[in-house]
C-alpha cells in the first residue's frame, strides 16, 4: 500500500535567530503540512521568496528548493499559479548543493510553451501551454521512470538514467512571479 502524505495546511516559517550579526537565517523555510515538514532552501536572494496568505510567492529571479528527507521515490504534487510573466523552470533529479541549472531534468512550465530538457541536453517541446490560473503539477519519480503531469494531462513520461534525489527546485523565468499554494509528496516505495 502506498503512503499518502496529504497537504492539509501549507505554512512557511522563516528560521529563527542565529546569534550572528545578521540576526536571522533567511535561506531556510520549513513547509508544514499537517504532521509532515518539508525543508525549503532559498537558493537566491532571501527577498526573492515571500510568504503569502496562500503559500509562497517566488518573485523574479527566485530559486527555491524543497527537500523530502530520505524520500526519493515520490509523486510530488504542487498547486501553482503564475501571477506575472511567463512561468518557471522546475528541476528534478538534481541537488541544491552547488546547484547547477545544466544538471538534472529541467521542466519549463510557461504560458508561451512548455518543454523538458533531458539529462543529455535534448530539449523536448511539449504540446502544452501553462495556465495563469492555479494548476496542479505532478512529478512522478520511481526508479528510472519520470513522469510530469499538469492537472489530469500527462505531459511527459520517459525512462531516465539519472538517480532520484530528495529535491525539487523551482526557478522563476525572467520577469515572472509564481505562487506555490500547496505541496504534497506521496511515497511510491511504500509497502
């Protein structure tokens, strides 16, 4: 039986005092979802990510990583809305440490055309344009299978030689603002 990790509440909290001259750690964000906590890291300027009434707002230039501790075979589901601009890139099968946009799988979710950059650098255009309104994006990672879905529409499914990682990394496209309104992970490796 698969374990379901449902998002009942989406709440971001900036970490507490560090005792240093800066006073706060701005690059850490915990996403509390019921009993589950996902760890977020702001990979850009801390001002690029802001808590909103509905979730997290990623402003132009934002890079934000969500980590599921010791959980790599998952379905990650995110309710997102493009508030301004074209959209974002979502990086899969890569890590936040020394993040490199040329590594991993890159899913471009944009109003002017979606695509997937595969691990060998090949860009696969998708017959889909992102919507400005809220949409649920799903990323299925199990063993060598990778699948990407928007709402009920499967956009991409391929075998991937890259290993799964604990990270999903979001990066807004130039001039774009995106809101992540919920996050949920489902363990595909549970018995």
